C-alpha cells in the first residue's frame, strides 16, 4: 500500500497486515514507521540525518507515554507472530 505526504507530495510505503478469517479479520495499517525509531523513544539519542523537525517532548512530559508506546509495539509484534501476551 502507498500513501502520499501532504507536506512534500512524495509517495511512501504503508505497512498493512490483516488476520485472515472466514469473514475478514482485524487489520492494522501503519504509515508512521518513524514512531518505531529510537529517536522518538529517546530524543537524547540524536536523530537520523533525514529528520529536520525539532523533537517533541511527549515522552519526557507524559510519564506513561514510553510504556504505552512500548506496549503498542509489543502488541503488534505479538499479533503478527501469533503469540499471545498477558494483559497489562
């Protein structure tokens, strides 16, 4: 799947996954790959050369933000691999 940036007009890839089922199943579409980059989880680690925006401060300002983000990534990985993980 492809999307187009409203800012630059460039096309970009979107990761899409669906769980197969008789009548369909749950799916996920993730166009913001950068949310999984270390820079967004720890802005002190520095940013990739292609990033030209200033870093946000949500991870520092909102105490549970990093834990929620890590749990989101874990849930996606578990779902895609078919592994069940215990609830929080």
